[in-house]
C-alpha cells in the first residue's frame, strides 16, 4: 500500500504521525511537567528550554506538547462525532426519503445559514465550556456539513441496481446503510474528514483564544496564544509557535487527504 | 408576471422565512439550555424561592413563545432591553459599535474585492506557471491558519519589529480619517488576507470554468491576445459566479470580524459579543448573535438574487 507513495503524501503522513504520536505520548516526551514553573518569565530558547519559557516561566516546549494533546484530542473526537452522526443521518435521509429527509434537510439548511462561530458563541453563553461539552458542541455543529455531503453521495448510490437488489432481497435498513452505501461512499467522506479535522483544530483554537474554549489549567494551542499574547508587544514570539504548529498540522493533513482521494478515485476508475 | 420576477419574489419570501427561523433558533437555543437570566444574576447559590421571585419580576415565568415574539418585536423596533451586567440599554451600545464594525468591514471589502479579482485574473493568465503557483501557495498558507494567528504574525513583524502600524486599533469618533485608517491598517490587512484567499481561489475557478467554453476557443483562434480574451469574453460571463463569490466572502467577513476585533481591542460589535459570552450576559449575546446571523443571511440572499439576475437564460426565457 505504501509503494508509489508520492513525496508530498510521505511528508504529510510523517508530520501527521509525529503530531499524533506527540499527542499520545505527551507525558513521556515532554521535558517538564505541564504546570511546572521552571524558569524566568519569557526566557529565550536555550539548551534547557528549547523554545524558551512562557509568561509565568513554564517550559514552552512542554506547554506546546501538552497543548497539542488537548487540541488534537478534542478535534479528533469532535470529528468522529460529527462523522458518525452526520453520515448516519445523511444516509438515512437519502435511503428513507419522505418526511424524515424533509425535516432533517430543512433543519440543516437553517443551521448552515448561521455561521458556526456565532451559534457556538450563543450556546457557550448558556452552558459551561468543558472538554466534553466542547466536543459535543463542535461535533454536532459540524455534523450539518457532513450530513449534506453524506446525503448527496448516498442519494446517487441509493438508486444503483445493487441497492435495489438488496432492498428486493428484503435486507433491513441497517444492512443497506452499512453494507451497501457506506463502502461506496467512503472515499469522498474520508477526504472530507481531513478537511473537517483541520476545521475543528482551527475552531477549538479560536474558541480557546477568545477565552470560551478550553479552560486553564488545561493547555491548548489557542490558549497558549491567549496566555502569551502580551509578549508580542515586547517582541517575544512565544505566541507564534502555535501558529507554526497549526499551519504544519493543517498542511500535512491536507496532503494526506489529497493523496487518499486520488488513490481511492483511481482505484474505482476515476469516479469521485 | 415575468418568470424572473416570480423567482425573485419566491427567493425573497424564503429569505424572510429563513430570517425568522434563524432568530427563533437562536432564541430557542438559550431557552432549552440550562440556566437563564435570573440564574445568571443570582448565581449558583440562589434559592428556588429567590429565583422564582426574580423570574416573575423579569417576566421570565411567562411562556417562551410570548417572550420570543416580544423579543423579536423589540429587536425590530430597536428596543433590545438592558444588559444584565451594567443595566445599560443594549441598543445604545450596538448603535455605537455597529458603525465601527461597518467602518472596518467596509475598508477590508474595498481592498480585498478588487485585489482578489485581479489576482484571480493573473492566476488564470499565467495558469500553472510561477505567478499562479505563488498566488496559490500563499493563499493556501493563509487558509491553514486561524484569523487570530495571522493577526499576531502581522503584529509581530509590522507593529513590533518595523513600527509601521499600531498593534491596537485605538479609534475614537473625533479622529481625522487618515489617523483612523492608520489605526485600523493591521485589522484590515488581516481581514483582507483571510477573505482574499477564498475569494481569489473561487474567482480563479470561475474564470477557468468559462475559459473551457467553445466561444473562448473561437476568440483565441481569431488571434486576440490572452488578456483581451479574458477581459472581453471570459470575464463578462464569469461575473455572476464572481459576484456570488464576493457576496459569500463578505458574509465570511462577518465571522472574521468577531475574532479580529478581539485581537486588536477594536471597540466593535464582535468585541461586545465575545465579552458578553464571557460574562454570560445572555440578552446581549442574543441581540448581537441575531444581528450577525441576519447580516450573514441577507448577504447570502443577495448573492442568490444576483446570480439569478445575472443569468441571461433566466432573464430572457424562451
């Protein structure tokens, strides 16, 4: 499978892998404890502190690793939630049609007519932001996008002869959705999954930066920017490291998603 | 009735319906979630009795539907009630801040729209050569970063290292225009970069789509220069998709402005909204949220209408 791996995909895969491994093994890799004050305020980078220290003297590399862990976990779980609810409901709407399809589709239209950030702000003014509520909130808001895509793809597939045949065989709804439609809808969905994941990373970072996402003492990339933003005015670039982390993660996930899309479409003779 | 007029009226009616539904959704969200204004004022330690008294006093014990229509009527007539935190009328605050936000968005749009179209044209002209690749690369990079990151990168280099522009957008009514523009130069640059990327890519795609038509080949075979072909033949046919793109991106600006205002401590609507969310000032969040949503929806409706009106096949039906 990894033969003929294009260079761009190899770069993307290795960077994505590094980020995920760092997220999983954060306590092992991180040189210091997440909340340990180990130096002066905003020390420049040195042998002890590769990226320097933050606004109260914690090791910035450690903060970045733990921050990445929070950001990547939240984004991953929210993406999984958004894909399972979005695609199951989308497939269901495409297969059953009728009033369920109408009600769901109009509701999704309504949700998508309002910017996600505004909806998130309205909701977060009423509920407390914990890791769990953030995952549910982001996952469900984003499920509308997945629903649209899944429904569009599934409508095409559900008129195919083999789906018709399965229906005539008397297969149940679950079989038709998971055994007939899902395998054939997978490649566009997987490519979209990469984009949605990046969107989740940007979304949670924005919320944390605004002070209504991940709450201290937990660190995440958006929160690190918020904590260190005063430093910028003194020419201290501590708040810019998360920018580099987010950009490299976003670009590498994009490269992987592109490669998966190309690979799976060429397998099926070019049909997207 | 002319068929296009029917279509326009239909879309307008749908749009109004959508606006009402969106306001109901926003109001409903704060209704079904736990906690209300009385809870926010009294805090977690309040007794049931105190809560019930305050709810009765504020009218919160009446049915949600009644309060929704009162609230909607208030928004439409400019009476949005008072903020929970400082008891000041919300409408006064919004009136002041709205003009600042519009000022910022206006300049961002004024710069980004022509620039995006020009860059899109250049990218098509030099398709797959280095100018196209350079433009695509830079725009891809700016899509991969959240707005506030782009903002701090610009602040770091242009405000702190080079002293070209202030890092906080301090603006007041009495300032001369030039000083105001200097104050908002970095926020405008950030917003421009954010929407430019999307807009330019979509413009490029729209023109490339037209460039594949047969009449473009004819124009090329006539011996016209590439720029004439693009300018005289491709561009007029790409106007409808481009206008749609522009409108969608102006709508996108609505979201970008929220974050950018917070970064630059700009006294606009976005800052007001985020502050209110942090302080759990639900009436303010509702008012700001519904205004942002309405602007977004209205811009989308306009994009829809323009694409209908710009389509010659719909204007002159057989």
